[in-house]
């Protein structure tokens, strides 16, 4: 499953866009995290990989900003491989290799700032939220990433 | 052959034909070929651990300033450092926290920064004497500017440690890491079968003067550690090593959120296989090393044990607590522990590290006593008083009257059996009136923070401060309300204690 972050501007927050996309275009969509109020909103969803291109276009045509978020950053140089983070991850994004006990992050499974349980548990502060839900000022940066992603 | 000596082993190191295995390799060899073969073939077994060791720190000597100062208070990078000696000797305690960045940067980080070659800022003050007239000092230093820079850790390398979990309905932050509510996860520390002291549990070879791997350099055991408790398989050691030669990969400052700062220390100890008994002891497996699962949700000295678990289960990543599968985090880095055992093995094979015989054995019968307390711990039962209660179907007006008549701020909502349902405060009533609400049901707080008769007042008062509330219903095991304790009661108690 691919994860995309949908950002709704204030002007369209009252429209049932997600349900339209689901029902009219038959795209199955799993909502992982949502933060919506009258000023706008952000929703993190999972989509089957084959539907990504189609869904992104449908959302963009309706005025939604779409981002492919890398939700956490892990500083490999700092990481001690202590595994303090491992038991806190509800998404199964952190595993420990049974052979050499290195700690492995699966960025695609991470659900980011809606969880962030691992961030303050890291004793060497190697984990940071890279693109928090709610940080709309990063939108421009996202746009660049989106273009790269969709084109590739 | 039925024994071997340290001298013989060192001779083999000199000749380059010493046989060294890591503890993990030794266990496999004993399993496949038996103890006797292992004893014949192996001269040394190397161990390793890399974990948070709070009772660590470094002694530094600054040399004298001109005019000289007899330092009374000092800070490095805003971390208070103790002044235990004469004029310019300081001790950087791993858990001392920065006054500007508490809980994020501390003594452990200062030690790491210095070892990494970074510059640090030292500030000091003093009262001035005839021989040391200076009263203030500020300077920038690196490790090269220090005369001595030695790690002197008074409790390291626990033989084994407990597995921690949390029964409370809220996340807690402890020195055993972040523990999720309702046994949502667990943590453990130590490297199990790789742990140095677990491979020589009778302290036959580890003693005063034993040369060890410490923070990437060669260091020494200088005695048993504080709280050394070998009878309960919880031995510890005191160690010393030259920080100037250490490698920051094996010695790292760390911060445990809402607990404080510490130091991750890498220790590896070579166990000379002097007799067949040691071959057998170094073959100990993770499944044979059991530790209790301890509930850190209960803030008392003797925390409740919920069962026992082996390091094998702990390293599998999942354990069972109260019938539920939960993920368990190692807090020590097992990856780096293995690297330490392998590095030490290589050092010995390459003739870079020679073994030493202890000049004195470590005690094996030490008692680890709890603190003698001359002041009694005050329990909630000595401050509890009668709770004003109501039923959930009463009107807001009736409850408001009760608040006025009884002159209280909190009314506890109970059912027919006096069991706790919720709480209503005078503020809730005021708000309800302002918002035109009539039903008590709408304003009851259902998730109530509570206490018990036998909880220390200290703990109850921390609960109130943490949740920014001013009263706790006191309940029994069946959630029946026995009374209430308020911040006012505690303030009065403190007042009495100060006057008395």
C-alpha cells in the first residue's frame, strides 16, 4: 500500500471529496490519520499502489494538495541500535534483525505524527518527525517531491 | 591438562596462537562438542554489553589558572559538575543535567563531547581565599587541555536486570524507558548470555585489577560496584579507564525523556578459561537467565512482580504478560554488545590486549540493604477525610447546594454500593450554569485519577501536580469510595511537618 497525505484548503473543507473518490471511482482507501477543522485539514491515507496515479489526479483536480510523506527521519549515525523504539511502534514499522540485532525502520509502514510514539523514547534523539501533519508551510517542498514522484 | 594459568595464556598471546571465542561462539562450541573439548580448545572467552549506566562519570583535572581559583561551583556546557576535591579537580556525573537544556543534555553528553574532541565551555565561581584569590572563571577546553580525564564509574555492568512494564492507564517515562499504559509494552536491559558478569558468576577471574574493554579503550575493574548483589545474580563492578583513549562509538551520552540524562557505556571482559568449570559457566545460555517482570506503574521500592521471563524470550521481541502478547524493547544495544565482544577478541588475537590476574577477589556475599529511614513515610490514610458524595441522577442544583453547605470543592459521584462513578467540582457547576446545562450527567468527569489508603502522600501529591487537579478520591480494591484527599490537606500536612 502507498501512503499519501491529502491537504484540504479552507475553501473546500466542507465538500465530501473522499467519499466521492471512493464511491464514484471505486478506489479503496484506508484513512490512517486525520486532522480537520474549519480552516482546512490533513488526512493520511493508504491506497493500493496501482491506484496511486489515478487517485492523485482525482484529488488534485478537486483542489487538494497531495504529498508523499516520509514521516520520520532516522539519523543512522546517531542510532545506537538499542531498540527502545521497537516496542512502541503500533504500525510494525520498526523491527530488530534477529541475527545482528540492528534496528530497521520501514518508512512505508510509519504513520508519522499521528503517532510519534518512538520519537521521545529515543535516548540519543536519532528519530525526528520529518513532515508533521499541520506544517502547511512545507507544502511547496511537497509539491516538488510530488512532481518527481508522479513523473517517475 | 586440567587447568591453565593467566601467564600461559599471555605467553600464547605473545606467540600469536591464543584461542579466543566470543561468548556466543563458546556457547555454540559447548553445545556441539561438549565442555571438555571446549575447555581444551579455548583459552579466552570475550563478553560484551552496551547499556545505559547511570552511576558513571569522569574525573578531570584542569590545571591551575592564574591567578589561581579554588573552584566552589562549576558548570561545563551549563551542566553542573561536582567539585569533590582540592582546587581544580571536577567530577562530571552522567546524570547531572544542563541548567539550560535539562532532560536533553547532561553530564553523559559532556563526557561524549570531550571524548569526541569537541570544545566545551567551563564556568566556575568561588569565594576566594588568600591562596586562591580568583572568584570567577570562564574558559574553553578540549580533552587535550586536561591533565587527567578518567572515567570512574561506581556501578556498571549489572549481571542481569529486570524487565519493566506498566499497569497504569497512562504512559509513564522511567529510567527503563517509555512504558505504555495497560501493559502495552515492556523493556529490558543487559545482554543476557553476552553479559560479562553472567559468564563468571563466582568472580573467579573478574576482580580488582582485571583489565577490560571500556568505552573502546583498555580500562580496569577497581572493585565491586555499589549495590553489588551477587547472591541474587545482580553483581556490579566499579571501573576506571582513560577517556582520552576512548572511542565515542562505545561511550555515548543519552537522554531518557522526563527521567533525565545518562551515559551508555561499552564494557567487554575477557574470561580466561582457567578450568573446566569456567568452560561450563561461559556456556550459559539466554534461556537459563531469568529475570522478573516488574510493574513500574506502582511507584514503591518493592514493585510488584508479574512473573519471570528469560533473556531468550526477551530477545525474541515478544513476551506474554497477563495472558497478553506484548512487544519488548531491549534498552541495551545488543548489536554493539556483540561488536564489543568481537573487538576484544580481535585485540587479544592481535596481541594488543593481555590478560591480568585480579590482585583481590570481589566479594561474593555482599548484602544489598534498603535505606534506613528515620522519618516515617506519611500515607494517604493519615490525611484522608470524608468525601461528600452524590448520585448521578441528582440535579445540578442539589449538588450545588451540597457544595455550599458542606463548603467543599469536590463532590464524588457514586452508585448504590458507594462505588466510584465520577467527580464533579465547583468549577464544573459554575461552568454548567454559565453554559445553561441542567443535567449533572453532562458535567461529570468519568475518568477519575484516584489514590488508595496505603499510597504515600508524596505519590498522591505528584499525581495531582501532573494532572493539574486538586483532589483525589480514595478508593479500595473494589473501587468503593473511602474518602477524599485534597491539595489543601497536603499543604496543611507540609505546614505541620515544617513547624513540628
